[in-house]
C-alpha cells in the first residue's frame, strides 16, 4: 500500500487506516464479535493498513483490549492511535458522556491505555474532546509531558465541527470548525499538533473550507473520520431497512427512510464512477479515493467490522480517479437531511 507521512516528525502510515470503533461501540451490537474483529484487524494489516484508530471510551475500554491482543503479536506492523478525554457513564442505549481534561486524569488514562494496548508507547495520542472546565493548554501540556516521558510519540486533536453546517446555493460548505481552529492555534503554542481527526466524506465536506487548509499549511496530518458517511456511501444500506435500537443511525435525521431514499443519487453517482474502473470497483472505494485525493497529508480511517470490508477499503488506495471522475463527484447533489 502507498505510504503517507503525517506531522512535522513525518510519522509513516499506510494511506488508508482502520477505524476500530464499530467493533466494540455503537453500530449494531449484535454484529460485534471478538474473534471476527480480531480477524478483521489482522486482515487489514495484511492488506497494508498500519494505522489502527481506537479510544479508551470505545466499549468503554474493550476496544483497546481488542487492539492490544493484535499489538501483542504484530506491534511492528501497526501504528496505534488512541484517545483520551471522554468518560462514559451509565444510561442504557444513550450512555452519558462527559469530558475530563484534568492533567492528572490524562496521565492516568495514558498509563491505563498502555496496559490495555499491551505496548510501551502510543504512536499518536489524541485529545478526544476539550474539557470546558479546564483550559485546553493545561490538558495539552500534560499530554506533552507524556511525549517527554517516552510513553507517546506524537499528539493529535479530534476536531469538533458544527454538523448542521450545510452547503449553500453555491455548493460550498459553510465552515463549522471555527472553534476547533481557535483551539488548535492555542495548543500549537504549547506543543506541536501532529494530526487532526475530523469528519470528511463526499457527503460531509465542511472540513475542506478552513480546517484541511489549516493542516496543510502547517504540516499537520489529517485523519478523515467517517469517510464512508456512516456506511451510507457504501451503497449497502437499504432505505427503510431499519437499524438496531442502540445504533446511533436509528435516531439520525439523515438515516430516516425518507432521507436515505432522497440521498440515493449520491450513491448512484459513485456507482457510475466505479463502473468505469471495472466490475470489482465499489462505491465505497470511489468514496475513499476521493478523500485520498484531498491532499497528501490526508489519511481516511474507515471503520469496519468484517474482514471483507477491511480488505475492500484497503484496496481503494490503488484507485486513481480521473479528472472526469472528480468532476462527476463534484457535480453530485448536496446531501439532504440535517446532521443534528
């Protein structure tokens, strides 16, 4: 697989990563099976994927434990990214999540993640969310101490945008990341930001306005979360097919039967582009290739629960979209339905 470098220290990763969250958190719990998830991670590594993206809150904790079982055997093959800063409480299907950015907590959270991941160093440690009760500089400073201690190689921030930002009449997405950019400017003065993780896909392009250029101008890597539009852009979801009660898409305005049907032209466009590249090329691969084309500092991190999907996603790194392909994707209608 093509390799890409992120951050000023040129961290080396495969061009496509693996989002491990669906294996242990949200997205149809009945499909979350430990042994199958392990096979999926191994299959991704075999296909050239190196970046494994997890977080202590996924499960909580069980996703790091799963990734740790793989790292115990294949640490040299993997680049591990995990996150801190969010705590999960009880609450049934809608468990309560709160931010905690206190320096003491950050240090304890890192040590706990290292134990669960069965490694002595985390390649990329990300702040999942800033704590409104703690100056972000204090949290970031504690994370920087972990780099000095040799427990972490580099630091990243998960960006929080306004998901209600829409594309206007011109087709250009409004910028929903002003607050994140202000945070980035502040923490960059404390310790270098190696990567920013934020949503980016064919149907969610807000990051292109200012956040992605901000990263490119400063040599900061960009990890594209949800590059397959929460699964919609794969073309495998049926409008009205329903979701399990604990799946966040069951309550998502863009995943109602009406909105899924209304957004089918997006999938149809990706199918047309895929067909020009051969019968084996899928809409998901076109969607990932589009994200890869947003810049050499961009690494899409699609989630997967099954081996076949992880391998299919990895093969998207081979796909080269033509100018005609890109023009067709650019001409697709804006997604309908609120993100909120």
